[in-house]
C-alpha cells in the first residue's frame, strides 16, 4: 500500500486492510437484522398519523378510557321492501349467526323495535321505524335497505382481521346473499395489508433493475454480486434499526426501504464507476484507495444533505411522517457506512474487474461539446424558463392569499383504497344514498357527580337541541335521547316535556336505566357520574367544517356553568392530519433546502455556485407540483414527501458535478465544465435513471397514494436530469461566462 497523504486516506486504507474482519462482521450481523426487520408490525389507521404527544390525541385517548369507542362495521341489506317478511327473516338469520362470532355484538333497528313492541307485525315495524327520523339519520333504515351494526371488541390487527373474516363466514352461513360492507375496520385492514406487502411488490422489480443496470454498466457477474450483497445488507440493517427504535410500518413508512435501496444503489454506482476506470499501470490497491478518496467528499456531502433533509421531517406533527424521516435518515447513514466498508471489501474479495480509464472516457467526448455549446447559446432562455416554472409551481402549491387557494389536501381514507375494491364502492354508495356521516364526541366533564340530576339533564338536553340546530349537524345523541325514544314508543311523541316537574318525572329513572342498559353507559360514566358524552353526526368533515363545528359547540357549551366541554374523537384526529400536511411540506422543504445550502456552502465555499446548483432540484420539484395542480391531483400522506425525497436525492448529482468542477476551479469555465461532465456525467445519467426507475416500481402498487408517489417522483427525477445538463450549465455560463469558476 502506498504512503497515505492525509487522515481520510489513512482511514480508508485501514478499512481496506481490515476487509476480512469486516466481511465476517456483516455476515454475522445482517441475518439478525433481517429477522428483526421481518417482525416489524404494520399500522393502517389514519388517526395513528397524529403524534402521541398531541393534545387532541391525548384528550381523545383519555375520553376513550371512560367511553370505550369500539370499531363498528355496517352491513347493509338492500331490498325493494325492507320490511317484507322474507327480508326480515334474512336480516334476522344474519344477526343470529353474527352473534355466534366471538368479539362481536350485532344489532339492527329490528331489535330495538321488537323490544319496544313484542310481537309487532311487519307493517307495525315499518310504521315505528319510519315514524321518527332518528333511525334514518343514522343510516339504520331507509327506503331500500336495513342496516345491521356489528361492534368489534378487538385489540390487535390480527384479531380484527380474523373477526372480519368470521363476519363474512357468518353471512355466508346465514345465506344472507349480496350485502354491502361499510366501516373503518375494512379500510384499515386493507391499508395495513398493503403497507406490509408493498415491499414484496416492488422488490422483484428493483431486483431486476439492479441486475439490468449492473450488467449494462459493468458486464460482470462478480460486480453484480458485490452490489446485491451490499444493497441487501444496507436495507436489512436500515429497516431493523427502525424496529429497534420501536417504529412500525404505516401508510408511508414503507418508503423507507425503497429510499435506502435507491440511494444506496446510486451511491454504489458513483463509487464503482470511479473504481472501474483504472489508469494503465496503476496497482489495484493504490487505485482503489485513490478512487475511494476521490469520491469520499462528494458522497459524504450528498449523503449528509440527504440525511439532514429527511431528518427535517421530524418537525412534522404527523407521527409516521416524523418517524419515516428519522428512520430514513438513520437508514441512509447506515448505507453510507456500508458503502465505505462492506462494498470495498467485496470489490477486493470478489475481484470485480476494472477497465481502461481512457477507453471509458471516450464515451462522452462527442456529446459534451454539443451540450455545453447549447447551454451557452441558450443560457438566457434556459435559466429564464426554469425560474418561471419554479415561480408557477410555487404559486400552484401555496396559492395566492385571497386569490388562489393552496393545493388541495386529501386525507379521506376511502380514496386510499384501490378503485376496484368492493368495500370502496360500498362506502361510496352509502355516502351517496344514505349519508356522509362524520362522527365527533362532545366530552362534558361536570363539576360534580350530577349527571343524572334533573337540572343537569335539562341543561344537557337543551345543549343537545342547540347542537342539533346547527346547519352541519345531522344528529346529536346523548343520555336524554333514550328517554325521547321511550316516549316515542309509548305514543307520547319524541320531545321531553319542558315543564320542570314533568321533566323531572320523565328523567327520574335514568340512574336505574344506567344499570340495566349497557348502551346508555356509552353516554354517562356510571362510576363517577361526572362525565357525559354527546355523539354528534355531522356533514362537511374537512378542516374548515370541523373548525366551524368546534367553534359553535364551544359557544353553546359555555352555557354549562362550571363544566369543561371539549370536542374529541377520531374525526378530529383525521382532520388534524389534513391540516398538518401542507405545513409539513413547507417546513421540511424550507429546512431541507437551508441545510443542503449550508452543507454545500461549507464544502464548496461559493454561495452563488450553490444557489445555481439547486436550480435542477427546485425546478423538478416545483414543476412536479405545477403538473399535479393542473391535472387535479391532490396532496396526500405520500405525495407530501415528494419535495424532501427529490431534493434530498437529486442534490447528489449536483454535488458530484460541482466536486469535479472544483477540481478545475482555476481553469476557464468551459474546460472545467467539460472535465466535470466527462468524469461525472455518465454516472449522473445512470444514477438518476436508477432513482427514477426505482421509485417507478411503486406504480405497480395497488395502494393509490404509493402509486401516485412513484409516478410523480419518477417524473421529477427525469426533470432534474434534464435541468442538470441544461439549466445548470446555462446558469454557470450566465453568471461566470468565460471566467474561472471562483474568479
């Protein structure tokens, strides 16, 4: 080994000298990491996107400790005459079979009606069910259907999935015929399965990509084996690191292994492209050390930028996005270690072949002058067009206050389902034909144990009436709702008398009912009689609608003297997810750009050069958002990550370009550009193609957000590549012209 001139070269030489222990270390560690990675759980609930320290998340969980909120599914039985005897028998048989299933309590409006009027005829049941709007407003009965509600007492995803399968089996046993399935458990089950299976969908494609790219570039099976072993080790260790930190696969964290795969492959291409071009007569060990030393700075700088970029997602209020950012940053750091330890050891152990540097460099000789000439002649047009597209993309994304709304945000999990799924069409049918029910809970904590006193019940009933009068509210259900129904079935009307004495008589036995009616205990806490739940069904479940409802309920709740009134529930958490997406994008994008600028300013010194270097990435990102806006594609929990992913990944190309440009910083700009393109141009093309193709693998996913992310990100990489060879040199020609880069 030749003498080493600096500390970095000394460290790299020691790594090469210790290649055998390094290979043994990875051979022992990676299998354990793979086993840990395979045991990471999946989560599919949209509410789980909220950080665990969020005040509304904590309040909702505290509320659910008092009033357990069991997940429910609705099974809709369609019929031209829902109360015809054959249909009633069909529904009754289904409910009977469902009640045999563990972890399920099933009921329908027929149970309520028959309990109130034993022996009622079908016509009497019809009159009772349709004589009040209470049942129809909740979707329990309608002109062409009856609904069975199945509450699930489950505590894990596996238990939920087994119970859903048992529901299908029970309906088949009852010969219920075609029914519609509606409910969050079906949505969450499918999303969790897709989250867990996403890697299996794109790994075969990515494996084929690695094989094709490696054989095309290097035509060596030994090189292919070095790539595959390094990639497998990096991904296994990166994914296992998240498992050791307690992270779970969620809607978007399945992007972690793909991001690590794509970034690591691009890094290996940069390293091996330098290694494979071996000057004639240079000893292999000296050449490998020189190649690693030459690429140490750009690879480290670009990886540091990517790590910081993804780490910036930790500012998000959404837990999986925050975890995904930290997880990916840690995974990229691990991949950097693998690239400079395991991969060089494999190069030597497998004796990956090299070739003549002169012969390799000839590939770009004819194209480079044409590219540089075009960029110089059209520099004003190229830079102006890139900046104009950036400005239009920023407007498309963030809007113009008072004139153009920001890009829309979609968090409705129904549209995260594959359009071909029956459950998706069932849910959309229910929304169109029954109601688009959004559920919120008004948690009322009383100053004393007075929940069943006539005075408190009178105040609660008044509050319930005022909430029901709000334009967006469909129904408000509280403890006095059951008293209203009792009066209705007794033929006394739905309203409780307003006279204080009569009201007191009508509510006198509520405390006794709490002991005998389990459903009523979902609205009054029997342990302390200080907590009350009003369940509100409402329309307009977006952020604006929820905000208006919360403000109105806060105003109305102020009438309860001494009581604490708070809006809680899963709908609130889902709304917070949507409200947090654009701030997450803006904050993480700004932090990523600032950190990348600082890192590369520290490395390459020139602020103007660094601003120019960011043109391709900014152009690609903002052009992508402009295209999304024009095509009507909304932001979601996956596409919100496009900016950080593209910026953190495409900056690698500019780092390598500027690193080799810096090698000729005293030469005329034309010579420096030619040298940079000659050394790094081919690697930039192949690395970008690998990035684009790798993320395009997600286009095969049946999960719409991931499919959109893959397609849009692939297009962004293609745009960045175009800008790398047009707008970037044009910007340098425009600002530097014939001078040296740093003159």
